[in-house]
C-alpha cells in the first residue's frame, strides 16, 4: 500500500480544511493583525523593531522614547520573519508587481471597499499579499494540521473513522476556530502548539514515542508563551501532564531547558526596546490605557457579566454562537464516568476552565472585532475533544445523533455567517448575527476571497470554493468507507486464516 493510500483520509481532510481556511484571506484593515505584520516587515525590511514607517495602519502600538513598536506578544511576528524573508525577492519581481496592479484595478475587489476610502493603492495590495502569504504558512497550514491531529487523537475513544472525520470537520469549520484559522494573530497558532504538545506527551506516556521527543514539546510550549501570554495556564497543565507520564522523569529537565530559547528571544526583544526583559508592551500603548491599567493588566477577577458574556451572551457567547460545543461539556461528564484516561481528561478540563475564568476576569473580555469570544480559541480543541467522549458513550442513539446534527448545522451556519458577512468581523453590535452579518450577506457584501481574483463578486465569488469543497467531501467520506471496508476485509481474512490453522491442528491431532 502506498503512503498516499495509507493516509488518504488524513490528506483529504487536511486539504479540505486548508481550502476553506485559505479561501478567505486575512482582513486588510485589522489593527491586531497589522500590528504583528508591521513588526515582521520592520525586522526584514529595516532591520529594526521600530514600526514607525507602518504605524498608520494600526492603533495597536506602543510608543516609547519617540518611536513606535508593536504592543503584541512577538511570537507570531517572529514566526513570519523567515517566511517573508524567503518570498520578499519574488514579490519584488516584475510579474508579481504586474499582478498586484491587476488586483488593484479589479472590479470585484473594488466593490468591497468603502466609497469614502483611499482605494487600492499598490502599497496596500502589497501589504495584503504579504499578510496573506505569512498567514497561510504560519496559521492556515498549522490549523489544517490541527484538524488532522484531532482526527487521529480521537482514536483514544475507539471511534470509527467516519465519526472522527465528522468531529474534526465540526471543530475546524463550525466553531470560532474557523475565522481565526487564516488570521495573523496567535489564537490558532497557540491552539495548534498546545494540542500537538498534549498529543505528543500522550504518545510518550503510552511508550509510542521516545522520551527525547519531550525536547520538542519544550520548544513548542516555550514558543506558545511568547505568542499569547495567557496560554501560560494551559502550558502549565500540559507541562504537569508531561511530568506525570514521562517514563524517565529526568527528561523533564531537558524539556524545560528546550523551552528557554524562545523565552530568551522574547526577553532580548523587550530589553532592546523597553530596557527590561518583562513583556511591558501594553504598558506603553497609547490606546485603551484605562482598560490596560484596570486591575492587573486588565484582569479584575471573575465577574458575572463577563462570564455570561463569553458563554451564553448574545454579543459574544461561545455556546450561543456554536452550541455544538456544549456537547463537549457533557462529554467531560461521560468521560469521567467511564473511569478511563482520567489524566487526559484533567488536562482538557483544566484548559477549558482556566481559560473561561481568565477571560471572564478581563475588562476587555469582548475582544473588539471578532467572531465569538476570540480569547477562548486556544482552549477549543480540548473542548472539542470532549465531544468524542460524548459520542463514544451515547453516539449509537438516534436522538443523540439528531442533537449533534442540529447543533452542528446551526454552529456551522452561524460561524460562517459571522465570518464571511462583511469586510470586517463584527465589533460592538448587540446581536452580531442579526445586526451586522446577515444584513451584509443579504446585501451581497461577502468577505474578500480568492473567487474575486476571477472577478466574481458577491455570492458568486463563493462558487469556486463550493466546486472544490463539495467533491472533496464526497471523496473524503468515500475514502472513509473504503478504509472501513478494507479493515473489515482484513479482519475477515485474518479470522479465516485462524480458522484454517485451527482445523489443520485438529486434523494433526
């Protein structure tokens, strides 16, 4: 059997998720993303951490000693540096410059601009192209791989391939993971690094990976810390889990040391700018100072408004946006009652509870422009993992399948509407779906996408994606059925050979 045949389901799942993610490029005027890309551009183009040349495109900056800097954790920007450095010479060539000019004059793209805006200047298109490339490599690809990893890790519950594919698609396309899987922010990068670390630690504990792989876990967890500071909560959970499951606990020292270089890189970066190794970018932000200075770095302790707002609130409620994730909570209960793999359950529960409490303690819990509570995105694969335990316990019941189907479809439609309705994510609308996303979609204002390169505007721009995704889904589930048939046939042949051997033994006796 060829390598492609062996991993056909996983390859198709990866390509399907990647197509959906990459089809919608990052938003062009997003301060959060621009701030991070500004740092990447400054490092490669200017050999500097100062973003003075680019600061006009963002309000997320720090000002110190008369110069401007990104106020974000630098991990995402650092990851993009080698990518941009590699493609920069190509972007300067005449053919690419002509393509940029053609995009700048595209009628389909022109329809997505504000009438009172400044238009598609060459430098804007160039910036958007760089943003699309670095986001694709550093966010979209890891996010699609995360879906494949979830598919594989769900074997923990002895689920069939069809269930595992369905749950991976639900996580990847019907939760807030989708809008952030091609956005140049750290949410999905962190989700991928944390869940990969968790999976590798599990394999080490099962003696399916050698203990020296814990060094890679250390690097991943260290880079997670410099990409999103709140991820330290889940890093602590995964690190403790690794300590418990390591066959030789002396390797934990190596894992800890492997996490030092990313932290040293961040400390050197902060020292070069602010004269301290501490991450103090937000201290020098010129905007949102009242929020940043509330409590401890905007943390004022868990409060009812924030906790309700990020769970069931109309504006940013996770379980109102994607109710299928409620099944993950029920799955945790089923998982506990099963009495199996409770260490792994503890990691997942900690990831979810710690992030809910953290986000519910922030005065900035709504997150500005976003689809759902974006600060919770790193915990979502751990919560989605709980759906696997739920299905393993009750998935045979038709009522359970109906609930999963209804909540899954609603989650998919709601998440996609809020993601592709309009040229920016919803911001402060009381009801983002009804007050912003649906009206934009009814007006044909579909988010910029690759279909517009073909001069397809509005709803028509989604046709190329549909022509790829629908056949892809058919191929994916057909491959799942073929895999199941081969497994059944293999067991039948194995049993037949065993019966033949038994008959031969009886004859000899």
